[in-house]
C-alpha cells in the first residue's frame, strides 16, 4: 500500500469584499472627483471617462443615478454616473461616466478600470 503525503491545508486567499451598500446622492457627488473625492469648483476644468457596461449589469441599474462601483484592486468604491438614455455619450454606446478633477486622477482611474474590467 502506497502512503500519500498529507499537506497542511493552505488558507484560502481572501477576497476583497465591497463595503456596505452606499447611497450616493447627486447632491453629494455633483461637484466631486470620482477618484480623489476632491471638490471641483465651477470655474475649474473637469475631466471625464465613459465606459460601456455589460448588458446584464446595466439591467440592474437605474438610469440617471449615481451608483458605487467597487474596485477590489484599489479597495474602494468609485461613484459612477449611469447615463440617461437621451445623453450624447449613451447614443455613442457608452453607459456610465466618471467625473474627475485632473488628468492625474483621470489616468489613475483609467488604470484601475483597466486592471479590473480590461480594455
């Protein structure tokens, strides 16, 4: 009879869990950067990123709202604007947008989105 080596159990890798459900009001995020949460003043330049979502994910989201998008790689939720059907970006095939205060925040969010969602 052949003996098999018994290996100690390996702990399972911990998966990042999304934070408790958040309510993100338009008023709360109307003038804030999605990446750094800094205030964007009306006279300051604003940057934006738009993305297309998987149709199944889009079914569960109400249009013209702000929803949290949890990014496990960075360990936080990012406010994502679900575009209304009549927006120009929606007509171009995009479903959601992020507003940002600077190029560096836009690049950081874009890199995090690529890491999580792919191209």
